[in-house]
C-alpha cells in the first residue's frame, strides 16, 4: 500500500517538475526520494529474509507450530512417565528386599518402559523428518509472498530509475540554459568590443589639435563609413571563429 501510494504521488510530481523547475517542486521531489529510499530498504530486507527462509528447510519445518507442539508434548509426557517409573522403582527397592524371584518381572517392566520411551522418541524423530520432507505447502506460500514483495521491489526500482532519469533531464536542461547564457555573454562581449572601436576613433578625432583631413567637409563621413565597415568585418570574423571552434551552434 505504501509503495502504491508513493507511486501514485511520484509520477505526476516528476512530470510537473520536468515542465516547471522551481524550488518548491525540487523540495517535494527531494522528500519523495527520501521516502523512496527508506521504503526500498524495508522491502529489500523483507525480501532477503523470505529468501533466506526458503533456502533453509529446517527453519521452514520449525514453522509448523502444531506439529512442533505435539512433538514437545509427547516428549514431555514420555520423560514424565520414565521419571515416575524410576521414582516408583526406587521406592519399591527401598521398602522391599531384593529377591531373585521378583527381579525378572521388574527387569521386564523396565525394558518395556524403555522400549516405550524409545518408540516415542523414534516417532518424534520420524515426525520431524516427515515435517522436514512435507514443507511443500509452506514453500508455496512463501513463494507467493516472495513474488508479491519482489513485484513491489521492482516497482520501487522502476520509480527510482524514473527519478534518476528526471534528474538527468533537468541537469541537461540546466546545462542547455547555462550554455545559452554563455553564448549570449560571448556575443555581447564581441559587440561591446566592436562598439569600443567607434569610441577609440571618436576619442582620437576629438582631441584638441588641428587635422588637415577635416578641412574637407566629406572626410568625416568617410571616417564613419570606414569605421563601421571595419567593425562589421571584425564582428563577422569573431562569429566565424566561434563557429569554427564550435563555441556556438552552427
């Protein structure tokens, strides 16, 4: 349920982030990613525990609690019966003298009790072995849980990959914007350099000393035309150089 809720919340948020990069959306995605990492760790741990349990037949046999209880009760009653016989036999031996006539029935009774206890232990061992062999139902149940948890883990992994792809896409967008700003700055710097040429020419001809060239009225126009053409040529030369060095798109 948590994985499904996280998945429903994540995809619209990531799509909104790709269309509009803002501080609020980035913060929401950061918190979403933190929840995703924590949930993935929990799911991965449950998956590993189920897989480890399925690899050990003994652990699966111990999960049959009813049979385990029956084995414990049978073992407990067998030990109690054996202890009770031993205590009764001790009382009889202390109260009555030992006679060769009464010893064979007592020995037969002891052998019978030992054989009963041995048969119970053998039945307990056989039940343990049968429980170990008949773990198919539990294994099928654990496999069903394993499929469900593995599917959840795959969903979370796909969501993590989608978040990583979204981050890569955002980084590409930011790099593209950064490159456009650098290109604009480069063009602006080149244009400033060309305009500075006019300032140099104006500063030279604005000095307070006589220039015979300006005695002609059309000379100043020619200076402006030549300076403008030289500025355009220099600007185009810079653009060609930038494209040749692949500093700007063609």
